[in-house]
C-alpha cells in the first residue's frame, strides 16, 4: 500500500539555522500519526513545510503520489491538505459563521458549503449556538473548536494539526481529543503534532519522536508508550 503522505529526506533551515536534518516518515490513509518532541524540535516546521508555508532546502513531500514540494500553499489546500496551526489563528473580528465560511473559500458549490456547515455544527453544537458571536470573544476551547471546524469546511483528506491541546483545561483537552477521534472515524487522515504525549498516544496508531530536527524513535503508539526514553522524556517517567 502506498502511503497517503510520504516525507523523504526533508531538510529545512531558517537562514543559517538548520531546523530539520533529513527527516523521513509516512502516514497511511485512515491513520492518526503523531510527531512528539519538545519545543524547538522541529515539529511545527515539519507541518509548515508540508502545507507550503516554508520551502525545504532538500527533500520531497509526496501526497497520494503527487509531489507537493515547493507548491504554493493554496494549491496544497485545493488538494485536500489542511493545516490547523498552533495558537488557533482564528479571525477575531469575524463572527463564528464568517470564520467557518473562510475555511470553505476553495469550494464553489453553495449546497456543498451548507452541507459542510451542518456537519461542523453537528460536531460542534456550541459553534452553532455562537454562530453570530465574534471569534475573539470565544473561550480558548471554543476557539480551538472553531479552528478545527474552519479546517473541516474545506473537506480535508489529510489534516495537519499543531498542538490542539495548547492552553486548554484538562476537561477541554479530553473533549477536543474525542472530536479528533470522531473526525478520523469519518475518514480524515491526521498528522498530529503535540507536546502532550499522553493524549497524542491515546489516539494515534503510530508515532515518531523528533529531537533537534532528527527522528530518533518510531513505532506504534503502544511501542512508544513502552519505550524507556519516551517514558522518561515525554511521559513523566512512568
């Protein structure tokens, strides 16, 4: 089986600073795969490069057999690769409904947009209740729901998620992760970047550990949970 996403020997720099040193990994269709690592390990850089926000120095990014390397971000979005960025990045001065409609900007069929909107409201009833409220007035958890909902409006085949639990209370983290599982059950493949290794490994099929721009460990979620280094470095020494 060919992977849906295949990253080969990816090198990325910020000026003279090397952020990624030739990483390679893959994501099969239907999987949730997580990238674990500390701040500065290169996790967000990886997602930003896949989604076309950064250009690699070297390497290839293949999506469903198509070379995405150096394609502009909007062309990548149109192919069904959608990025939910760290920090949510919602439009604070637009309503919830307007934020969601921004997510559907690549779609032309009004009926399809309405159907997507109904799916999002079914997944996040609170967004429907707050449809005409300004995005900036939502709580942190609601803003994360809005960021996810906006991404789903584009009908992603592959969802790139960057730190969805950041800044959220534990009860909201549980809620967001239940939603991530439901999105995956609906057929969306997910590449998940997360510092909260407990939560990431509770939903992922497989994972990779990224340290200083290098993949140091890979395996199933169970293998990573049982790995001595992962236990000490990312799971609180369990």
